[in-house]
């Protein structure tokens, strides 16, 4: 017989609680038969909260013990949600994985060799576009975080507003194979400045900062990933200049 869990969640005409649905889904995934109780109006919800001395729904009981809301349920099953402000590499890993998949798809569609320098070039260009897009979602927030460590932005605040457009534009031009004389120097300059800034902030000054590479409000730590991003841009700039003049 499956184990049984009791769940109380809101299911009102004007509000279906998403965390209640997630709690039910998680319990079923873990092999529980769910005794699902719906709170269909505000009066029922308020009465439930007063009775059990809780301030939020959903609420889950397992074997007579109250577990709590969705976050508590995840923690109970050993997969707690990331705490607010906790550093994580997940967003940038996902972005780089998508960039690589897009590069592979483009080469596959074109019938070009998969394992080649062209794969590296397209991956780097796509990653630049995607990283630039993250910054362009909120340029104001990005520029504020960028000022924490970028050496040029600290001297010229406007550089923080230009950077996302420069990174995105250079990546797009690289993908198009157009205006290499412009895209390559831009990538080389912003990549070099960025790499020097990260090395100074992290490896010389030993500061613990959040990286603006995924845009303002990012929880990605400043360090190896940021350095890799900037070195990749600088290397792309050098490689494209070499191809342009040879």
C-alpha cells in the first residue's frame, strides 16, 4: 500500500495556488497517496490557518506530522530550494550548455564538421549573445553590480551601460561573419579589461563578490566563470583579427 500524505491547498475561483499543485506533484512523485483537501474560499482558508496556527498554505502532513509548506516539503525530501542570496553556478552552466547545443545544431544543419575550431568559435559567439541578453534585461541593475569590480567602469560609469550592447553586438557580428574589423577589437578590448578586473578583484584583492555576468541581481560568484567569459571574448577577438589579416 502506498504511504499517505494529507495536503491542504487553496483552489479558489480567482486563485489556484501553484505551490499547492507543486506539493501534490512532489508527494505523488515520492510515492505518496495524497489526501487532497481544497480550500475553496477565503473564509475556509482563514479558518484553516487559525485552527492550525499557520500563516500560509499549502500545508502538508505526513504520518500525522506537519511538514509545512512547499519549501519545507522539499527540504523534508532532501532537496531544499536555494536560499535567497546563496551563490550558485547553475544559471551560467545552463547558459553555456544551451550555447554549446545551439552551436552544434548550427553546424549539424550546415553539414559542417562538428569537432572543429568552428564549433568553438560559434559556441563563444552564441555565449556572448546570451550573456549580453541577460545583462540587457536590466541594464541599470547590471551597471550597478558591474561597478563593484570592473576597473574601467569605475573610472567611466557610462561604460557599464555600453558593455551589454557591445558584448551582444560583437557576438552577433561574429555569428554573421560581418564587420570583423569592428567585432574583433570590441571583443578583445572588453574581454581583456574584464579579465584584468576579475584577476585583480578575486585573485589579488581576495574580494568575495557576485558576478554581473548573468545580469544584475545574479547569485553567480565572481571568479573562474567570469574570468573564463572574458578570456573567451579576448581569445575570440585575437583569433578573428588573425584570420582577418592572414
